C-alpha cells in the first residue's frame, strides 16, 4: 500500500480577527514535534538553504564543506561528515513526516523499548492521544475544558465568527513552520492563513 509523507491538522480560525487560534493535532504531528526537539541544528540547514531561508549558518556550513584539509583541525574521532550530517538516536518506528538529512545512529534500535515488551514503543505519544497547539507555542491535551479556556484567553466574543478547517501538511509546510517558530509568536496564522486554499503536494514512499 502506498503511503504519503503528509499529516493533517484541524485549525480553528477567527474569521473576524483573521487569525488561527489553535490547531487540533493527532499522534503523527505531535510525534513529529517531539522528534524535532531531538535533532541537531545542522539537520535543518539543507532544508532552509533550499528555500532561501538561511543566513550565516548556511555560510558556516558551506565553508566547512568546502575545506579540503579540515580533518587537520578536528579531533581524531571526528570527521567532516559527522559535522555536516549529524547522527541522532531516534526510534526505529517510522514517522508519518520524516525529515530529510537525518541519519540515525547504530544505537537507535536499542532505545525506546517498553518495560515489559521486547518490541519498541511507537515513538513518544499514545495512539489515542490528541492535542491542541494554541498559536503553535505550546502543546496541551485536547479536552472541552481546555478549548473553552483558550477561547477565553484569546478574548473571542463572537462564536459565529469561528470556522474549522482541515489542512494537509507536506514537507514544504513543515519547513515554513520551523522557520516561523524561530521568528514569530503567531506561527499558525503566519504560515497557514496565506495557504488555506492551496493544494499541498504529498511525497509518496
């Protein structure tokens, strides 16, 4: 069966103030967020560079890549490939969204095992879990109480102005989310409002 490298989010939009209040996300997206926290900064450089989103870090990365005699300046157990393509310890269970340029280390198969089972746990989040990301600044368990708390926090007066939309995230949208997360506190609004009516291309694997 053919799988796609995409996940979906349900957005709650305040059409009156033109902002995305929060996103309701399933296990796949939350697993991906937690996975990102474990990745070294160098993992994102090729992604940002490809879309013209990189500053000085791109220059540093390129200068190291172009140095022919860089091994003369490194510790004996470090080589150029280690710096440019850092290996990370991640679960052997595949993510619905996978970051390019991520190389797992040989020890990854020994991690994230269930205490009473011989098989690996399926990443970090339980299968029945759903979370809300208010403005994509924090992650909270989904509940009716938390939803009303957020609506009060955002000072929503007109419930009729609220609109739900389900969107699909491909790798391009993920890169935009990563970039906006480093620059803005209104990530969901900045990234998704301009593309709500665009078709997202999902890679197959």
